[in-house]
């Protein structure tokens, strides 16, 4: 005969549901257009609001995970926010460099 402790079963079902929800979450990539940012290039993370500044080289706030270059010009930079683990794609580098020449 198989006896089930219903309290334990409910806890296990709840834990399974939490694991299922965690697995279902997809990593969203946010895109930030640098041509729409005023000032020194700092901007808030689209998800958590942490200020990401190009002057911060410590990698405490964010990490650069990918760079894309066309010729010898930076076209796209992908960052990882260390606080919320969001992926942020920075675009608009070409337009900035074209306007400076």
C-alpha cells in the first residue's frame, strides 16, 4: 500500500511549479540607441534602472560581452548588466562617428 503525505506532495508540486516558471523565462535583449541619449552617454538599464556609464571601466556595474565592428568602426556593443543580468545592445555608433567627421 502506498501512503502519501499530502503536505509533502503539495510542497513538491509547488517547488516543481517554481522550477518550471524559472525555466520558461526567456532572456530579453534590450536595445539602446546612442543617438537618442543626451549628455555623456550614461543611461539607465532598461530593466532595473542601474546607471550604466561609459566612464565606468571597473566591470562592477556591467560587462562587455560582444563587440561588432564594420571595417575599423565600432557598430554595436552588447553589455550585461551585473545587477539584473539583462543583455543590452548599444547601437548608433556609426551615426555618431559620421557626424563628427
